[in-house]
C-alpha cells in the first residue's frame, strides 16, 4: 500500500463532510456538491479496501490513484474556500461555483474511466459505515456601510492606509526580542497546555495587551492548531452579556446561522458546565473588567480554550495562568516614540536630543503613551515640546498609580488640540464603547452640531487619526483593494469611552425632571424601552440625539416631541433582529431635522401625516426592513422629503422596487443602494433626477438592466455598479452623460461588451474607469481617443479577517 493510498481516503472523507455542509449552505454550489457527494460515497469503500488490503497496486494504477489524490486535495481546499466565502461576495461565489463544476467533471471522469477499468479489478467491495459530526463555519454578517461623497477628500483614504502602515510599523519597532518573547510565552499557554481551559494576558492600560492578543490570533502556528477557528470579541466595561454568550456558543457549536443564535439554546456560562468534545476552538475576550462577567462567558469544554485580555489579574480558579505584559525597554521606547514623532527609528540631528529623552522617560515605557504623545508633538516647534515636557513632569504625584499617570499624559495630547477639534474628539464618548462608528454617522453629527462643512469634518477626522487619538479602519468585507469611503469606520481606545450602559435610564435624570437639560448632544444607551420607562424630560438645546439600544421593540422617547433644535437623529439597534419602533408620531414635530440614520429597525410606513420631514437632507437606512415604508400607493417622497439631497439604502433585503415618486425628488444629489439583493429594477422615469451626481448600485444581484432614461442624468459624475452580477450591459444612452467622471463596474461578469466607441467618446468628462480584466481591453481602445482617461483593472483581493471583528 502506497503512502498516498492512506491520504486519498482521509481526504475523501474530509471532502465529503465539507460537501454536505456546502449543500446545506450554498445555493450556487448545491447542485455540484450533491453530485460530488454521490460520486465520493461510491469511491469511499473502494479506497478504504485498498488502504487496508496491504496489496501493492501496479505502477500505472498507483500513479492514477496518486493523481486522483491530488484532485481530491485540491477539491478539499476549494470546498473550504466555498464555506469560508461570505454570501455577499457574489462575484467570488460565482467563480467558486464554476470551479466546483469543473471538480465535479474531473471526479465523474475518474469514476467512469480509470477507476472502473483498473481499480475495480483488484479489490473487493466492502461495507463502509461511518457517523460524522458536521461543523459549519460562523458567518458574522453585521455590515454597516455608509455612502460617502466621491472627491470629498482622498486624504481620508490616505489616512486609513497610513494608519494601517503605522500599525504594522509599530509592531515591527517594538516587535523585536520583546514581542517575540511575549508571543512565545502566550503561545505556550494557548497551544502548549492542554490542561488549561482559560489563560490570560494581563497588563495596565496602554501596555500593548490587545496588540499582543491580535498577534497571537494572526500567528500561523496558532491558526493552524485551531484550524482557523478563532473568535475575537471585545467585552468592555458594560457588556451585553446575553449577546456575547450567543455569539460564543454559536461559534463553538457551529449552529449560529447568519451570525445569530437562539438564546434559548445557550447553556449558562459557568465554569462547572461540562459538554462533550468538539473541534479545537479559541475565543479571545478582550478588555474584560470583572470576574463575575468573565465567568458568564466561559464554557468548560474539552478542546475549547479562552484567552482573556484584561488590566486586572483574576483568581487562578477563573483564569488558570496569566502572562503579564512587560513595559518597553529604553531602546524600544525611544524607537517607538521617534517613529511617531519623526517618522524614523532614531532622533534626527535637528532635534533636541536631551528634550526628546526627557519626554520619552516621562512615558515610562507605555506603548500607547509613546505613540499618542509622539504624534501630538510631530512637526511642532521646540518651545511647544518644552511646554509639553513641563506639563508631563508636573503630572506625576508620587501617590498616583502608573495607569493614572498615563491617563494624565493622554489628557495632555487632548489639551493641545484646538477648541473645535477637541470638541469633536470628546463627542466620541457618545457612542458605545465596543462598537464601530460608521464614518458617515460621525461626520454628519459634527456637521450638524458644530456648524462646520463636510470638508472641515474630514480634516478633523484625519488630524485625530494622525495623532493616534482614534483609528480609521477600512472594512475588509468589501473584498477589493479600491474601497470607497463608505467602507470606513472609526474605532477608539477604551480610555475615551462611555463607562456606563444600563438597561434603564439613570435615576439622576428622574430627579431632575423639574428643569430642562441644556445638553447639545444627547446619547441614550439602553435595552428595551416602553412608554412608562421614559422620564418627562426636556432638551430644548439638543441638536443631536443618539439612541443606542438592543431589543425587539423600542418606544421612541416622548421628549422627542419637543426638541425644536434637533438636527441629527441616530437610531441604532444592536440586537440580532430588526426592532419595531413605536411612537413614530414624534417625528411630526421634528421640523428642523436634517440628518436621519436608522439601523436594524422596521421602518414604519411613511405618509404625509406621520413624517413631514421638510428639512431632511440625508436619510440612511442600514440593515432595515423598508418595503412597507416604501409603499408606492401611499408614499409621495417629494411631499415628505422636499429637500432630500442624499439617500442611502444598505443591506435592506426586502427592497424589491423603488417608489416611482423618487423620480420627482428634484433635490436628490446622491443615491446609494448597496447590498440590497432583491432590487430588480429602477423606475422608468429615473432620468428626471437632474440634480443627481452620485449613483451607487453595489451588489444589487437581481438588477438586470439600467433604464434608458439614465442618459438624461445630466449632472451625474459617479456611476458605481460593482458586483451587480446579473447586469447584462451598459445602456447605449450612457454616452449622453457629459458630466460623468468615474465608472466603477468591477465584478460584473455578464457585461462582456461595451456600447459603441462612438457613443463612449462623448463622455468628455470621464477620467477613470475601474473594471475587470475581461472588458479592460475595450476600455483601453476607448482610451486611445480620450488621453485623460485612466483604466484601472480591479485586483481580485479577498480577506476573511472581518470574521473576527
């Protein structure tokens, strides 16, 4: 028996398991998977008999089996890619489906050819019985993409890229002997100690605990040991325990459908809970603040391990062993500080060496302090540095703890911001501590509450990013290297965050209902709220209201009925299903509302009487159910939203058609419909939107044609149709879009031919086309007559890192 005979059977068995999972999960690959299952079930007994018979096959037959083993091995890798692929990335899934069809034909040819002619001659059929446990990969699909204006500032994208490079460089700077040693010590606990179910990383705030945990998750040896079954969760000071337990249990069992699980099947998260064995799994719990919370998030299961990251050291009965993060050595501290302050690893000749060393010494080896303070002093005059050094020195009372000193040092960086930037920075505290902030939400809030325009808001965002006071992150779920701004979100360090999240309103609010609150920004984060749960409060000066909650039903606060200055309303539901909003009639009096963000809610039916939002400029619906609200028989959009300039509909999977009345919203300048897979057509009168400048139709899978009237959009500058996989062609009328500057048509496999070059040459303003390789030559032919045109072939780039956000 050859070495490959053994592995052919093992690979075939593993492939069979993966194929059954694919048959249950993937619609596009189901047919091929079912046919392959039938073929491989026929092959398994034959391969098994070869494996255990001890009979050597002739060289020809052995070489055929060897080649077939390689085919199966490639099939197993393909099956894993299919299971790992997000269902939203339809273009990739179509490619994988074609590869599955090719694999099906290869296996079929082998079964009907060489296997029948040669192998069956020398083996006897055996009865093969087996029982399998099937494990499905978790697919967390919470996507919150918001549309950003094109040309609003390429420097935002540059800041994102710069932040990614800075992070990688920072790890490299402090990642010499120190980080390698720390990683090895933690890896010994994680993969070298089967007797430990719970291990920890312990260190003070800003010491690099989370950085170390992320490095562990990215380590190839760790990923291989756990077969990529690693889940990273941020717990925070006031966590939603039920939701965290659902995510963990769903990940462990593989029964979490679409990122959600049924709470009724989640066992109590206590240390004494014992369950059967399963595949190796690692769950990382970052920013854990209390032992009582931690105990609720631990399930004691063989082959399942928890890595706890905290600034507190928990009892050994809860966390078996802990690695304590060490502060940076002097040379490492200097390198990291110089990287943040000067963009190099050492003190430049033009800098005051003594002053630099004094400031670095005041940071006491804390990576976060070195990064933030270094960034805040970058490109500042020497007197500015002297003043900062004095302030750092004065902020060191002997009785204070090391961590409190760090917080004072962080405050110095904030104090040196100008007033407007500091105000915007402090607004970050209005958002939950463990959630990403959509960039569009933050920009809109700053625009409405601080009286600045979008360009200034972007500039502030980039400044805070450059000073390491927030992090700009590009959402890898987009699946391409040319991401738009709507795929960017903001994260913040836990030193900046709201420490409190209650299921009800603070009692202090109830005691002060006799006088109005003068807050400009009101942020409420609770669970389910009923009418009786609200206090009679007044917010006469509030310009921004943020309602964060997690429930299936939510009664909008009655005080919204009297908020005359409210300009921006943000409603975000963090529950696993859409919430029903009650008391929607409060919208009637929001006459000055300019920006409305609705996330994961059932949008009520809109009519002229319930929602006359006559000053609304921006409306965003994300992960919402909207079909009832867009009922064409009762909806007159220009009557309800006469000044609407921007409409975003993202991941609204029940949207089939747009109301015809949208064509009469003459003020509309930007329309973004993304990941709304059931949208089948645009209204015939779409060309009436003469002011429309941006049209983004991303991943609208059932959209097959664009209406000819699109050629009448005389103001259109950007057309995005990427991942509209069933869109068959560009209408010939596109040649009439004289103002069109950018076309993004990546991953549109049905579009293989363009309109005639004569029509396309009329696109006098067109300067950039992003397309697939299949149509790039046609565009390059057009480029010969348009020298200013840049044809950009989209790269096939995918990432699964978003699964562990």
